[in-house]
C-alpha cells in the first residue's frame, strides 16, 4: 500500500508531460534542421569544387581509386609502426611529465635547483619545434657514438617523449596548483608526508581537473608521431612517400591522412564526451 502511494505521488503532472513532449519535438526539429542544412552545405561545396576548371587534374592526382587501393597495404603496415611508437611514447610522456610537474611543485628553497631545472626543461622544449628536436636527437646523439646503434624509430620515440613531456608537465602543474591549499594542509595535518600528499591527494585531484587538456595533447601526439618519417622510419607517412615516388601521384598521401584521421577520431570524440561529462558534473545543482 505504501509503495503504491509513493509511486502515485511521484508521477509527473499533465503540465510536466506536455513540457517534455514540447522539448522532444523541439529537439527533433533541431536535429532535422541541422541535418538538412549540413546536406545542403555539403552539396554546395561538392558542386562548386567539381565544377572548377582544375578538378579533373586534382581528382586524378590526389583521388585516384586504383592507386589508393595499391597503397592501402604498405601505408597500413607503416601505420602499425606509428601505433607502436605512440603507445611507448604515451607511457614515457606520462612518467616524465608527472616527474617534471612534481619537481616544479616542490616547496622550499632547498629544492630551488630542481625547480629551476624543470622550468628550464619545459621552457626549452615548449619553445623548440618538434621537427628540430627530431633532427637533433635522431642525428646528433648517434653521431656522438656513446650509445650502441639503435633504429631510427627509437630516437624518434625519444624525441617525442622529451618534447611532449614539457607540454604535459605544464598541464599537470596547472591542475595541481588548482587544488585548493586547504587540501594540502588537511593532508599534512593527518600525518601524511609531502610525497604522500602529492601522490594521494594533490595529483589525483589535479589530473581530474585537466583531463580534457591531457586528452587534447594525446590527440596532437597521435598526429605528430608521423614526423618520425624524417629520420627514415618506414611509417605511414614514409610508406606513402615511397608510393608517391613510384607512381608520381599524391593519392597515397591522402590515404595516409585518412588513416591518421581514423586513428584520431575515436579519441577526439572520447575527449568531447569526457569534457561534456565533467561540465555536467560541475554544473550539477547549479542550474536555477
């Protein structure tokens, strides 16, 4: 009897039902309008491009179906190298970036040399282009002949790690500094050491605050992994370049670009979803 009464009490009113129906109709209408406007825009762009004087030459040079099918296999094999480098670089960036952010967050004058060293590192590698870092590490370090001979992919991975660690370290540092100081004070009052406070209290909260920015850095790294081709690594970009040299046609570059889009698109959508979820969580209860 009590359950029946409770269910009856929580049923929406007729006014609320009408409002929900109105919102559903408005949402459906908005989706239809957006879909139709997108179709119209795409149709206009296609018509304009196809009717340009040089479209026939561009289509043959960049969108040749036969050459595209021939280049799919070699480019995909090269993409596997990009994926391997990406996974290893992501792990290395996470470790080194966290270490740099931790060094920059150390308190006290005794840690000034470490803070200055971490700051100089991040300033240097955020200011120098990744392409130059690839040349310096990929050709400069092997020329010293102090390390055993390593494949170019190894040095390319190192270059990506040392460059993107600087960006990730600054993002993590911003998230850690956004944690209210009272969190540190409360942790220390409970008997936690400085290292325990960072590991248990500050870093987890700081990471949650900068998850979208970290994901965007990862998406950028997915694309920049293709730059290791300048060291002679047979990755997707280099494989496409070899196909272009054989066919005198730029379609393999388009195939490589599509592979990178397919690789990045799920992470981009996942980043948007996580960002929207965090925004809803922060705004929960704040809408009047």
